[in-house]
C-alpha cells in the first residue's frame, strides 16, 4: 500500500517537473509591467479611466500580435492599475507600491495636478518613465527628465478657443468662473481669467467649490447676481458640471455655458438633462464621429466599461509611442535610452492627425504633446464639432 | 525586573526585523502599525474614562501640520518642531478640556466630533497657512543628532520608539495609583469624589497626555508621508482607533497593540480588493461587538484560563 | 437686494424640509433607544439606490417607487434593530459603535454592487415655477410639498394613535411607560423602523435632485445630527425648529461667503449648544 502511494507520488512529481521544464523551454516570453496610478473611481474618474483604458488597449494590441518584441526577446505587456481616487496621499502610496513592490519602470498617470506634483519627485528619483496628466503648468519644468505629459493642457488650447468665441459670439461680454477648489482648479481659473481678460472680456466672478459639493444653489445665486453672459465651467468634472448647469438654469440663468477644460459630454448631458445642456460650447479632445475614434471605442469596450472618455485618444497615442520607444531602444530597463528614443518619436502619426513633442518655451523642456484639438457644441445631447485647431 | 527585560528584548527583536526581512513593503506596514499602536493607546486612555474623543483625528492633523510648518516656515530643527507641535496639541487639549470635559457620554462624543470637523475645515479653508485641500507637500525629513532619517527603516525605528514609549507609559500609568483613579472615573465618579479626589483634574491629565501621544504620532506620520492633506485627519481616524480598541480589547493596553496588529496590515494586503477590505472591516467589527465584546485580549485570556483549568 | 434675500430664504427652506425628515428619524431613534444612529445616512442612501434601480433602470412609476422605498427601508430598519441593536439596549456607546459598523458595511456593500460612479436618476418633474421675480425649481418644490405631507402624517400618527402615544411616553420616561404596559420589544423596532422609513423617504425624494452614489448618505446624516443637537436629542418639535434654523443659517452663510464657512458655522453652533444647553433649544433633560 505504502509503496504504491510512494510510486504514485514519484510519478506525479516527475511529471510535474517535466511539464515545468518543457513549459519553461517553450515560453521564452517574459513580462513587461506597466503601472497605472490615477483616479479610477469617484469624480474625475472619467479622465483617469481614459489613462487606464488607453494603456490597456495598447497592451492588448501588442499582446495580440504575440507580444512586444524588444531586443531579441518577446514580452507580454501587463498593466497593473491602482486607484488613487484623485487623492494626492493615495497617489503617493500607490506609486511607491508600484515602484518598490511591483518594480515597474513605466507608469501612466496620475491625472490630478496635486497628485502629479506629489509623485513627480519619486519618478525622477527612481528613473521611472511616466506619461502624466495634470493641467497645472508646474508639472513640467526645465528639470523634468522622466515625465511626459500625454495630453494638451489649457495652456495649449484656451487661447484659440477664446478667440473663436470672440469672433463667433460677439454679443457675449462678461464671464463668471466656477472651478473645484484644488491645485487643478486654481491653475485653471488663473489661466482662463488672464486669457479672457486679455481678449477683452470682463471677468465678473471667480468661484471655487469643494469637490464633494452637490448643492450649488448658494454659489450660483451669488454668481447669477453678477449678471454674467457666460458661465465658464473650467476643470469641473463632467458629472458635477452637469449638476451646475441644471441648477443654474433652474435658478433662472439664461446665458451661455462654456467649458474650456476636461471633456465628458455624456456625463454632462446625463446630469444636466438634454434640454439644459443644449448649446454648451466646450473644448473637445476628439471628433467622435471619425472611424478611428469609433474603432478605439470598440477596443475600449474590451478592456473597460463604456462610455469611453475623449482623453483616451491622447493617451492611446502616447501609450503606443511609449511601447514603440521601448522597442526602438532595445531595452526594457534602461529608461534613459528609452526616453531618448521617446524624444525622437515625434512627429508621430496619431489617430487624429500628426502629433509632436513641444513646450520648450512654455515649460523649459519638450515633454508636452502638441495635438490637433477641437471646439465642440452640445446639440441634442451629442457633441458636434464646430471648429478645429492645430 | 523580569518584565522589563522581556519587553526590551522584544523591542530589540522588532527593531532588527526590517533589516532581516529587507522588504520595503513590510517595513511600511511596520511603520503604520507602530504609529497606529501609539494612536490606539491614546484612544484607550479616553475610553477608560468613558469619554471618547472624536477630535483625535484633528489633533493628529495639528501635530502633522504643526511639525511640518515649524520646519518649513520657521526653519526650526526637527526635535524642536516635533515637540513644539506635540506640546501645541497638548496645550490646545488642555484649553479645550477645561470647557469640554464636564460634558459626558454621547454628548462628549458629538461635541468633540463637531470641534474636530471645525479644525479640519480650517485646514481646507485657510489656504495660505495650510495649503487648502491639496495640503502641504515636500515636507522635510526629520533629522536627529545630525543624521537625517531618509530611509524607510529609519522611520520604522522612529515609529517603533514612539510605540514603545506609548505602551510603556500607558501601562505604567494604568498600574499606578493614578491609573486606579482614572479607571474609577468612568465606573464610579461619585465615590471617587467623595474620597476627596478632584475628578476633573484627572480627566484633564488623561485628555492632555492622550493628546500629547496623538500629536507626536501625527508629526511622525506627516514627515513619513512627506505630504499632509486635510482629509487624512477627519472623523474616520478616531473611528478607526475605537475599532482597533474594540477588536483588540479595551481592558488592557496590549489590546490596542493586538487590534493594531490585526487591523492595520489588513488593508495593505487586501489593496487589490479595496472595497471588499472595507466590507470585511465592517463585518469584523459587527462580529466582535456581538460575540467577542472583550476583544482579542478577552479571547486570549479565556483561552489561557481554560487551558490552565484543564490541567 | 430683496431678490437676493428672497432667494436665500427659499433655498434655505427647501433644504430645511429634507433636513427635518432626516432629523426626525434620527431623533426618534435616539429618543426611544438612546442610540446615535450613525447608519442613518446609509438608510437614506439605500432608498436612493432603490429609486435608481426600480425607477431609473426598470422604469417603474416614480411615486410608487418612493412609497415602496420608504416602506422597504423602514422594514429593514426594524430588522436592524432586532438583530444588531437589541443586545445593546442601555449601552449608548456600544450602540453607537454598532451603528458605525453597520454604516461602514452598508457603504461597502453599495460600492461593491454599484461602484463609486455617480448615477443620475431621471427627473419626474422638471422646469421652474416663477412667481414674479422669484424662481423656484419645480422638482424642489415637489420634494418640499411631499415632505410636508409626510411630516403631517407623522405628526398625526404620533399624536393620535396608540403606538404614537406609547412612543412619546417612552421618550419621556421608559420605566414609567413600561409600568403602563408599553413593551420595549414592540416599541423599539417600531421606532427604529419608523425612523428608518423617514430617512428612506428623504433619500427617495432626493434621488433625482442630485446624483446617487454609495457615500451620498454622509452629508444628510451630518445635517440630521446638527439639527437634532440644535433642537434637542429626542424632541420632535425641536427637530422641526432646528431644521428651519440650520437651513436658513446655512443658506445665508453659503450664499454670502461660501459653503465651507457655512458648515464651520453650523459646527460652531453645535459646540456652543452642547456646552451651554446640551439638551438643545427645545429638549428637556431626561436622565
């Protein structure tokens, strides 16, 4: 009896060893880990999920081709995502975990400005190549070596949009601003105020609100009392922006809503209602009617729950550039070589048109992506492109 | 004598642990567990006098912001900033205690809760001093005796020292005559007062020492994270501390340690299933409240008594 | 100036009515069971989610769903009392901690089921109601009116039914009430259920006004707690007075300065009341 058991065990162990040996021999594939730390839940998650979705799509496509071939070896691309809930403290601990525990050398994120400023020292210190978000101009400076901003910020597009407004809606003269009371919101308000005033508009009110606020009646009562022609929603997250729009209309505001900040038309329409959202003029990251965009949406649905936010387009292009730069550099560890390759990757054929790195004048380093951007208007619950800028 | 030797040996072993394990992740858990042990012990003192303070989160925040600001704005060296902040919190507790401590039971809880929220809202509203909802980033590293504490292991030793101090001092207090008075404050205040003891002074003392521990813990926490944000110091901190005490067992300070050992690492290990972690936390608390009201410590004691009886 | 003042008052009063609904449930539970129901906000949240699922996703009639949600949450509250709170009768602090535990568990469950996304519930009524220069959103007005109806029903129940009389007796003095045959085993679940139902109605009515998400209950609970301290723990007329005072004060400060300051002022009022007259504006010292 006992010898039978022993024999069986021996066979099992030998078979297992054999299998493992053959499996090992067959699998020359290793894993390339890419981390994501961004707002994957709560307000602002529309944009964080764009970063997460984008890298996941790029990874999925690379793996579908059999893996990423870098310097003679093939790598399976694995994405490790942590949700920072748009909180800087959580970003720091998540990024630390990615770097120290998961040992990643590439990170997509964060999205929030406060979060990005908090983790950037970690990235630079540990030579982690990052595709960041963050609207704040402080995120890029002359000392930045390893962080690249994957989307255009208001610095890049607010000027042209204000000019368009001036030309096409000349009877609007005064602006009231409302933004979240955080790093992103402070920067946005300051910049937009300068640009509007520079173009001849009168900024009659600049309000900041706590991110968790839902009842805007008091602040809107204050704003409406200043009789603005335009209410500029800035970097207010889309769902909240919809609430603001609805409550403002219900308080009697009949003027124009403008949003030169992060996009998210589906959420705005859902929260405001089709009727109230009608006519909103906004910065649009993408023309959602093109074939390329619809293709990307199909891909997105395979990795995350729809709807896909327009920002995904930017980060998808950036993710592809990152993977291709890794291939070009022939290494998955030497981030200095890879970033040199990344610098040379543009002009690049993005899915909406050519994109390139720029920003030396504004930030002191060419790590800002410059892309085509659009001006959109909400008509009948959908976004319609009414203008385009290079 | 024998006890202190055993204790020192334990602390020495714990101090060496991170160097042996060489895992930054585990060391991080170690830092957090030590800090929360100190915090839970401070809450244990308040539980003992029957006045749960929900302002403790805000006190922790004041310790963190205070130490950071004293170093960053006034350029003070770490030991001065650290103790300055801790004493600042203690002083505030003393002043507040004069007004608040005569209120008892749930009213005291609600009172300290409201007060704590006002402080946190001030962190958010007073942007020029506290940095608003983004808080303060880039907090300088502590420097002791000319040596800067930069590594995770260094912080672990600092936190361990704090936890050891908290444990020994709280235990010593409880075993002393002072402790006897403090314990009686909740159970039979009338009797204590009839013996001529000024119960208010003892409550003040407890509250102040508790705040002192909290202030120190907050300061270490802030320097460790290099970032202080207001939402880290709200209402959920004292809730967490109460839970640690309930689950660990309130009767003996070792309960706070046991509770921290169980509850602090839990979220770190369950990070991938974050909301299941919170669900588990809630369920665990309910189970303990219903079936093990004396906490882990109570369970151990019963176990030991049963074993002893069987033999 | 007058227009602004009117707007401030109207904004304040529409908020007050919802606060009162929440506060009444909270104060009833405290008055009868001496439990600080930290899970009160989650009862509100549960009802909101019920509305989201039944009315928003399945398309049932909104008003029917409001009724259903209120009753369902009420029954759930009675169940909570029977299973989780009964062991802690008389032990205030432990009961409070249990309420906290339930709050945490309910929030986490909602997160697991629905994610943290903020869901919008389609509005049954929209548009505005204009009276001269004064504009009031119709849906808020509707919520206000329905709240008044519910409050009236509650008042009649407490005043004229045997159960209501029994509950009022218990609030005053539980021991003496029991001598008169009032049994805690019936009164406690009834009180918790009734309190929960009020929170449920508040949540169901407010679901279409903002958005529905797992953590939405924290704010209303906070308001309830402030109102009840103001008016007096255990006092029903106190809850109404407190609700009005809080709604108006907040509206004034929030409109003239900002919302954060308004919240700070309300907490400061709480501190002052607890120090000076802990039983609130209309409470009586019980034990």
